[in-house]
C-alpha cells in the first residue's frame, strides 16, 4: 500500500492457542481474522493450504490469482510484478 498498490493483507491464523496467535499476530502490520474464527478452517480447506506460512493471492472478486504466493512474494518483495499472477505455461 505504501507504494500505491491496491492490496490488503489479511492474517488467517492456524495457531493452536490464543497465546501463539497473540504473539505472532502482534508482530504483523496487517489485519487479522480473530483466533479460532470458523472461517479459518473453511479457507484453509478451500485454498488447499497444506503448510504454513502460506500466502494465497486473490483478486477483487475473490478468485485465486496465485495459490503459491509465499514463494512469489518472497522472490519479489518490492512488488515489481504485482499482482503476482503466475507465469504462463509455455508449450
């Protein structure tokens, strides 16, 4: 957002307890879904999250842009290829 990108990061916890959630979430600059909110498990299943941390990038209509956002964002922390669509498959 600081660079004018239209993006919102939402932390969805898979922590096992409130203490872990509070410790981890307290370090984050973004909004968070409350601990043990039922949507967390739903989204985890919907987006097939198998490990943490995970980043799933959605568009404005909540369609998946990139389900492997963790590696994508880590490789482009400055956001030069935002919104991080995966590369096209070459024939």
